[in-house]
C-alpha cells in the first residue's frame, strides 16, 4: 500500500517535470544544486550505490534506497531506472514523509505532514 503511494508520488512528480532519471542526468542535477532527493533502486549494483551515496553525501543531498529498477521505471512511464532525482522540495518532502512511515511500519504520518 505504502509502496503504491510512493511510486504514485514519483509518477506525479515526473508528469510535473520535476524528476530527472538516469546516472548522468541525476549527477548533473545533484552537482547543479537542483536535486532535493535522490532515489536509488534496491537492485542497483553495490558499486553504483556507493558512488551515488558518496556524491549525495558530498553535495548534501538526501539519498534513499527504494523499490526495484523496474518499479521505478514503470512509475516514471519508462523502462528500467536505477536512479532518479526529485527536483522539487514539496515532492521530495512528501516522498520522504511516506518513506519514513513505510520504515516505521505504521500509517501515523499519512496526511498529517501539512
């Protein structure tokens, strides 16, 4: 249920033009100071995950691991996506809130972040 909400939010952000996906484009987004949140697919290689996490840490961008390449790509209306960048603070905040609720295993944060 939660996963559907997060993927739906990513799809909405994509349609609003606030998502960049793919390694090179995400790197440009982070280094250019536009990225608010980086989402890495869980089935991305460990070396790629480390490089992305290190870059996000250096540029002080929040970075989370979520879902699988196929699910992330599907949410964006594309094929596989191993990494994406959310370039809107509002979408990034909502996605982080949903992720925190997902990690806690409860729904205490649903609809109460406004």
